[in-house]
């Protein structure tokens, strides 16, 4: 089919477009705001002749004009993007659908949706725990600002849950999609969201050729709409929950400032029945934040890069299928770490409202103050009142964000301590890296895998089972605490480095287990290790219809653990044919591992030694495929037999840590150990051997010699000839991890 000029096609689409009421309203808003902006500019020129207007009055007028202009521009771009979506070329449609097909496949597993539900539940629970410290911090801040922004409202939890089964009065007032609702400022951003866009395209497919079959569109959208429906439950709950909290905080503030004559409870109930437009916008933003759907700087940047560049968009989404949810998960998790403190301080920067803040809140504030969003018709007094409310709202939101961020940091630190204690009691396993440079940790990670001990899993003695809590910021901090305990017991690093390792491995654990992140993490990990065959195989495996679900089924139907890589021990990769064979095996194994039948006969058996008891029979594997908690029966201690935390029976000189040390490092350790009156003979032996090695390589410097003499005053270079080179320790066949001879 020869495609017509876009402008001509747009004219032909007018009749169908009239039926799409939401999009028609968006264009109507755009036209109205363009008119309003023009009228405002004319009004400003006239008012400048009014001697009663002060400089501050004119600045307010100019600020409101900038907001209108920005809003007009955004709506115009959204309308243009919508029209562009209707007139895309067939090549663009096919390219976008191919990428979306893979994105939908990666989210097709039942377990993915269960993890999403329980992960949102876990985050909601941690936020409720953080309410208490946030309220206390807010009360302390109120001593200086005379404003309350956060309040404890336990009954709001029940009211939020009721909102899930009955559309109560608050939600009826918050009609987010109607023209009246938008006019009131409830949906100030006026986004043409993805679902409406896809729905519009689905309708037009029935009328215009050149579109993909409707069943393809329905299949692609199935996973996204299912996840959207799951998130909708939490959004409805969070919206009502936050309306209740805002109502009480506002009532407390009015009472504190002497503006309220009646009771706080009566005022709270009144605001819940008739929430202001600003309250509803804030509650809507909060609901999106609670489901990790809010915009952030990084996801907005990625969206800007992709906009209008279909090929680049397809390339980015192939490697990074999802950007907004993963980046929000990382940001929320960081707020639960000690980094939450500087993030809280950053939240209160800026004396004046930012441009983004004004764009969101100018219209709802105007609607609350003047009863209309027609800014050009406001009087001088109304403009001043709007500006005062925006500045006051800016201060309130900064205080609320600061209190929440500080509370999350404190709760996260407490959870870190709980995880540390659970690991010390043998009740929780920390995160382990299968590719760690420390051989002890690497071997322990594989040993745990063979016994079904997952990172972050918790042993429940009363039930005799081990469970793994769904991924959320709270569970990440528990895992980080457990990992920190294990790091300081197993390694000889200082506490700061052990804590850093614990944090890195805990965040790596997120990347490996979070459905929105693990595909990107796996691909980037393959590239970083030059596993190009695995990279290609994993990438293409995403195009298997319902690939995540099919992969789960293949795990159930195969009694053996299969390899996902092409690695074979002892291969000489300097030989090109050996290198190519490894890449081919990696491609074949990673591509076919998730295909039932082909997996059983064409994929190499894994050498990871997963025990038959752990793999289990078909019923057990089916339960595991659906179980979001990865429930296992097993040992109460997360550390396998044969090695206790911190125990390594090899001499220190034979450990990876000793081999990595420089002469200066050994000198520092000798000085430290001597202060504690400890025997340093082994360290002196290590120092002399390292000095001899450096001398043989002709890299021993005068500065190093002088440093050595700080602990060995009689040291001479000639003495190095007497140092014997030790033999490498042999591994005893069959020795367990931690036994002598390793």
C-alpha cells in the first residue's frame, strides 16, 4: 500500500477521531490554552499601564504566563505524538511491535505477576512502618515552620482497603478521566497514556489497512494491561490512604495556626468528603510513587532520547526493555540506605518553586483559589493569592519529602541491623556472587545453590522451611545486613570495605531477581565477560512467544539442571576454534534452555552440582514455578557444612587476599599487628617473598626499600637471595570447602 501524506490522512481520520472522546478533550484543552495564552499576553500589555500594579504583581503575571505557555506546548506535543502514532509507516509499526513483543514475553510468567503483587505489598508495609518516624521528624520541623505535612492515620489503612471494593465518595470526586476532572486540575499533566494510545490504534486497525492484525496488538498488550490492573489496586488504596493523611495534616496545621475553630476530626472528615484539587493531584502522584510508576529524571531523559527516533527507541528497548519502574525501584531502595540522609537534604534545596513544580500545581492551585483555571481572567488579588499558595505548597512538599526520606533512611538502617542479627543467628543467608574473585565466597555461593539456599532467604524454625521475601526496598536492606555479617566474618577486609561489598552484592541481587531488571542485567553481564554467544542467545530467546512462561514450563518438564553458558573447564581460549566453539555452545544453550523438548536433548547438562533432592520431582517443580516466596525445606543455617563463617584453614599467605597485597600493604599490616602485640612472623615471610618477587622483576623501588626498613630495620636487598620460593599448595581430591589442603 502506498501511504498518503500525513496531513491528508489526518483529515480522513477526523470522523473516527471524534469518537475518541478523551483525545478530543486533549485537543480542546490545547486550543483553549493557546487562546488563554494569547489573551494573557494582551492583558499584560494593558495592565502595565495600570499604575497600581507593582513589580511583584507583574512577576506573578509573567510566571503564570510561562506556566500556560509550557502547558500549551506539552499538550500540543502530546496531540502531535498521538497523531504521529496514527500515521506511522508500516516499517515503524512492525519495528515497534517486534520490540514490544519481546517486552511482553519477558513479563508473561505467572510468578512475575505474583512477585509484582507481593513486592508492592512489601513496599506498602515498609512505608507504613516509616510513617511513625516520619511523623516525629515532621513534628520537629513544625516547630520552625508551623506546618504539619505528615500525620499518623491508622484508620486510613482500613479506609484505603475499603476503597478497593467500593468506589466511595472520595474516589467519585476524583474522576481522573472526565473533562470536568481535568478542568478542576485533578489530572494536571494531561498525559495521553500508553493504554489509551494503544486502544485508539486498535480501533483504527479495523478501518485502515497497513496495520498489524488485532490479535497481535491484544497479545502484546496483555502483559502490560495485566500488570496495570495489578498496580491499579495499589493505586486506589494509596490514593485514598494519602487523601486521609493530607486531610489530617491540613487540619492539624489550621488548628496550630489558629485558623480552625472546630475540632480537628470534623475538619479532617470535611476534607476527605471534599478534597481540594491540590490534595487530589498530590494523592495521584503518591499513588504512582507507591507502584514505582512516577516519572524521575533518568527515565524522563531516556524517554526524551527515544521520542521521535523509532530505530534508536527499538535499539534501547531491546537492551533496556523497561526504564521507569527499574529506576524508581533503585531510587526508593537508595532512600532506605544511609544515602537517604543526603537525599533528604537534597529534597529541601531551592528557595523558590521549581519550573516542574509550577507546571504541575499552578492550575489546580488556581482552581482551588479562584474556582476556575482561566488564569487570564484572574484579578490582581487572586493572582497574588495563587502565588502565595504555590509558595506555601512548595514549602510543605519540601518538608514532607524531607521527613519521608529521613524516615526511610532510619527504617532502612534498622532493617539492616535486623538482617545482621538474623545472619548471626543462622536464620538468614546473605547475597553471594558466583563470579567473586574471592574463591571462598565463590565456592560458597555455588555450594548454597546446590542446596537450594537463595540469597536473602530466611529460615523459619517453627515451620521447618526457608522462604525468600519478594523483592522490595525493605527486603534489600535485610539482605544487605545479612551479607555484611557474612562479609566481615569470611574476609579479612576492613569493616568499611566489607560494608561496601555487602551493598554492591545486595543491589546485584536486585538486578538478578527483579523481573523488570534481570533481562537487562543478564545481557550487560554477558557483554562485559565477552560471552557474545550467550548474549545473542538470551536476546533472541525473548522472542519465543510467552518466553518467560515457556521457560518456566521447560524447567518443570526437565529433571536435570541445564547449563546456560558455553563454559568448559580447562579450555585454551587462545585457540580461535576453541573460542568459537564456546561462543556457539553459549548461544545454543542460552537460546534453547527455555524451550521444552529442545532443552532436554540439545542443551548441555549443568556442572553446578544442583542436588537431585533440591531439584525435586515434577509436582515440586510446579509449585516452585508458581511460588513467589521460593519456599524450601532444608537446613536452619544458611552456611553449608564444611565451613563456618569466617573460617579458612589455609595459611594466610596462601589466600587470595595475601596474593593481592603489595609490599606497602604488608608493611602496614605488620605495623597494625605489632600494636596489638601479635605474632607477625608469617607476615614478615610474606613481605620478604613479595620483595624478592619485585626484585626479580626489577620493580623494587628505593621508596619500597625504605618503607620495608620501617618494620625490618636491618633489611638488605642482598638478603633476598636467601628467601626460598614456596611451593603452591595442592588441593586434596574430595576435600570440602574450608578443609586443610585446599
